[in-house]
């Protein structure tokens, strides 16, 4: 990078925090920082971030599979509420149709602890797992995606509208992150390439 006169662009931005001061129950931590699984749909993680635009914040919720590191669900909204996280979860469920026993891990935010969210997980027989109080490392693998997204895309752009940002992030997830971007944890191949490799091993 020095020889080519290339430098990275990294911003130290304000971190939006979900509201964990609520009266809903807190689920146990089933994940326990185990971020590597051998099969799809054994463990998913979810989190929320924000994208600045001239119209105000655009909130993004994602669901990531810990086997292939793929973003299997995502949703956008101008509000940071349970509808946002439910939309991301419903996309993941629709795409993957997980079997009984899947672990879904998140922080303790009200968007994940709410009655509606818990009922959706229960209806799909998904086990809810939550990070320990004040410990961001328990869900670091979800935050890692947001770091990639912002350093590789968001910090290089200026979005005039939420719709502009949403389209750009959609392209980043579907066309680049899931389909092209190599991941060290996958042997430097993309999630989609890893999926094909995994499916071929099942057939063989």
C-alpha cells in the first residue's frame, strides 16, 4: 500500500446503541463466543447499525449465518424498532427455512427482547441467545460486518437520501459481500463460493 500510495479510510464515528434498559426478560448466552460452525443454520447472529443521510439516519438490521458468514437477512428503516429486526429475521427464515434447534444470538436491546420478537423465534423453534451485560465481544462477529460495510462503502460515500443509501447497501450485500468478497475464516473465498463447496461435499 505504501509503494502504491494507497491508504485506508477509517472514521471513528458515534456508535448508536440499542436500548437495553427495559422490563423484558433476558435470554441466556448459548453462543458463548463460539463463532464457527460446520453446518448452515446452526447459529445466526443479528445486530443493528445506522447510516447517515441528508434525510436523517437509515437504520440497518442484519442476520448473519456463522457457518458461511453470509448475510442471510437484512432490513432498512428510518426507525430503530422491533419491526426492523423482525423484517430482517423474516427474510432469513424465508430464505433458509432452518430446522429446529437453530440459535439466534443478539445483544440485549429491546428490539430483540420484545414480546413480538420472542414469539416469532418461538414459533419457528429458534433458541434465543443474548450477550452478557456490557460485553460487545459476545456479538463481535455481527459488528465485524458493519465495520467492513462502513470502511469499504459508507465512509466513502455521501448519501442524499435514505433510498440512495438503501440501494447502495443492497448492492454491497448481494453483489459484493455475499458473492465476491473473500473471507479469511472461509479460506479466502466468498460466502456463496463456500456454499457451493459445502453443497458439493454433501453430494459427494
